[in-house]
């Protein structure tokens, strides 16, 4: 692919900031109590609100939509001599997101069903969500977090080596993976993570027009 302006690639790159905006909107709409891990009463109140499931659906879209953007980053980096880094960054980002989807689904769809009896005084229902997230599924979650932390980091490094971007852009893109992965239960960290994706993805979608080729990495 010619590394100059390509309409299809540009359109897919736009899914990075768009996905970030949708994910951020979902987190803000849901509020800080997405799971019962920290505050069971606050979680139960949030889970029974009308905004809880739509908010989680927005978060799911925010995680999945950038698949297209990661693909576009790989296509844009490949002819610049960074195919290996870009390929690993692309695949690890996808694997990390895919492995996180079961936990996100449990939080989204099982939350309200468990919160109703919990609010009625029936013990153990909040623990069902906690057990699903911290039981055997914890190992899948750890793998997802590691993959999605490393994937954007490798992609950011490939961009750094081939495109001479602003340092802040690469840092924000690389760090957003760590923030979204390990900030699952920490509201401020998630907010910063989505903002980082929006900011770095906006630069990639609007300003990045790489020229020439670089040395193979």
C-alpha cells in the first residue's frame, strides 16, 4: 500500500477517536460503580438504573470499534519497514480486547440481575459477580490486560521509529492500553485511558501522513 493519503485507511483510523468518545461517554454515563468489587451498595444502585446497560453497551462498542483503527495502523506502518512490530501490536491489541469481552459482558448483563435481589437483602448475589470476575476468569482477564497493554505499546513504538510523531501522541497511545486494561475497577483511570485514546487517535486520523520508508524493524 502506498503510505500516502488513503481514504479507506483514513476512515478506519477515525474509529480510534470515535471509539474513544463512545467508550468515554459510556463510562461517564455509568459512573464509578461498574462492578461490586469496591462498593457493593453503590454498584447495586447503579446497576438498577436505566442507564446501566446502555452505558455498558457503549463501553463494549468503545472497545470493539477501534479494531478497524488498529488494522489501519498496521496497514499504514507495514510499508514503512515496521511490519513485524506493527503485526504484533495489531494482533496483541485484538487478542487483548477479545479476551476482555466475557468480563465486560458479565458486568453489563448479569449486573442488574444480581443487583435486584441484593438490594432486597438476599446475601451472595453481589458475590456472584465478584466470583465471575475474580475466579478462574481472572487468569483470562490478566492475559487480556497484558496483551492490550503490550499491543498498543508495540504499535506506538513502531510509529515512533518510522513517522517522527510528537512524543506526547506516542506516549498517550501506548499508555491508553495500560490504563484501560488495569483500570477496570478504577473510574478515574478509565476516564484518563479513554481520553488518551481520543487524543492520540485524533492525531493519527487527521494529521498523520507518513512519507517514504524506514529501515525494517
